[in-house]
C-alpha cells in the first residue's frame, strides 16, 4: 500500500513539475516576444527622431526602474498581519511598476510632439526660402538643397534624408510621399500635395507657397490664442491632480505614525486606488475639454 502511495505521490509531483515548467516556458516566451516588440517600437520611434540610442539599453533601464519601484512599494506590505497585506501589496506594486515600465514610451511621445511643433514652426521660414529659390530660377530639387544648407534641425535632417533618397534612385514623388508620411505634419501634407499637383498639372508654385505660408501663419496665430485661453484650465488640472499625491507624501514625511496605519489598511488601499482612478479620469476629461483642434 505504501508503495502505491509513493508512486501516486511521485506521479503527482512529476505532473505538477511539468505543468509549472510548461507555464514558465510559455510565460518566458510571451514575455520575450512582448519585450522584442516593445524594443522594436521604441527603436523605430528613436530612429524617426534621429536619436541613435540603443533601444535595448533603454529597455534594460526600464526593467531596473520597474524592479526598484516594485520593491519600494512592496516594503510597507511585507508582513503577515493582516493576511491581505501581501496580496494587496503585490497588486498595487505590480500596477505601479508596469506604469513605470511605460514611462520611456510616454517620454518618446512627448519628444515627438515637441519635434513636430518645432518642425511646423520652421515651415514658416522654409516656405519663403522655397518661393524665393523658385523665383530665382532654381528647380524644386535645387530649392530643397538650399533649404538643407541653411535650415536647422529637425528640418535639415528631414530634407537631407529626402535628398539622399533621390540620389539613390528614388523618384521625387515617392521621396516626397515618404517625407510626408515620416513627419506626420498636416501642414507638410498640404505642401507636398500642392507640389505634387503642380508638377503633374502645372501651376505657379511660388504663389501657392505664399498662400500656404499665410494660411499656416493664420492658423498658428489662432492656435496660440486658443492655447493662451486654455492655459488656466490646464494649470488647474495639473495642480488639482498633483495635490492629493503631494499631500500624501507630505503626511508620510511629517506624520508617518498617522499615515502608515491608513496606508497599510484595506480601506486605505481602496481609498488610494479610488483617488488614483478619479484623478486620472479627471485629467483625461480636462485634457479633452481644453484640447481644441485648429
């Protein structure tokens, strides 16, 4: 009887070990694939901004920041009394560590938006340069070469890439379409469409460039006016959203004996999660209200 019991326990142990191994292998493979996809996405975004930073090092830094955040958040919950402390701590620490892992993506998105805004401002300088070059008898290719010589980044980087693509045999229309798709600017789309139509059907590009420059300048003036009018709403949303967290940090520093029982209680954890959810929802609503397309 003991032999059969030992055999049954051995088979059960082997089966459990096999299931754990299969689950660990599947989890490791899916994690590796997701990390590779995330790394390639970050690499493409950095290359589009001409920032030649190894994406793998950035991912490794993300893992370090996430792991540090996880262990710091778990410190108050590493206790057996009450029994729910460790599960709740794992849930909260995992959520915050996941958010910390996505910080580089948010930073890249912010840098892309700033780069695009600067590019759109440079268009107001580039359009008169193109128009004057065409009036002087230059071709459209020579006009872009003059822009590449005198413009600053990011305009210089993008125009140089446009010229390099034409030098290796890509047609002007295809290089211009790639230029438009790569930058993602509505103003540049208007310019590229005008150039393409003028090359196919004829037209005075100098007058078209002057008209587009006036349109962009008027829209930029309206955008700046709207931005100044909505600045108060954005600042209010930022202050109101940061106030609960600043207050909690201040209380933890100056009154830890009062705050630690609250933070380490089930009601306190639920309240903090509700505050985070409400602050994020309010921030998204305020952002939707003050974001006005011009």
